[in-house]
């Protein structure tokens, strides 16, 4: 499927990390979402109900990142990807990237990110 919706650079404050100061002080995370779906029906109807609402994608990701603290960002990104696939029934795949640009790494770096990809079998007919 070539049609896709992209949401990039969603900035959300969260308290994820293995260190106490990360849970206490929090930090900004960035979320990118790429969702593959078929636009045929939405393009013909011009109706939001026939596509995936990217505003709803943003709110779902925001609520997970700003929600209860996790030790691992792998947990957070997986929850976002799974939630999107549950919410977006017409999606054939989703890829979510969670960036942690202020990660406590004892070296100079510009970004660290984890990526979760989920796919759904599409039955023809």
C-alpha cells in the first residue's frame, strides 16, 4: 500500500527512563508516525469517517507519552504502535519512532530513537 499519513515532530513531555531524575524531572520526547492505509474510499467520499484522523493519532501518542512512566522507551513506542493499530482499523501498517534527544548518554549526540513497526494482514475481496 503506497498511501500513507505522516505525523512528524510531535513534542510531548514525559517521565520515562531508568534513572530517578528522568522520572522526577521528565524531558521532551518527539514522536513520528507513518501509517499506511488506502485512500480510495476517503478520496471518493471526501469524508473523515473514511480515513484515519491524524488528530486522533496525535492525541493517542500524546496521551501515552505523557502518561504513566516506563523505564524503557521501547515500552512506550510499542504502546503507541499497538494503540494506533487498534484504533485505525483500515491501517495496513504503522511505524512509530520515539526520539529521546536528552537521553542520559555520556557522550555528545544529536538524537536517540527507537522504532516500532506493526503490520496487519489484508484479506482481498
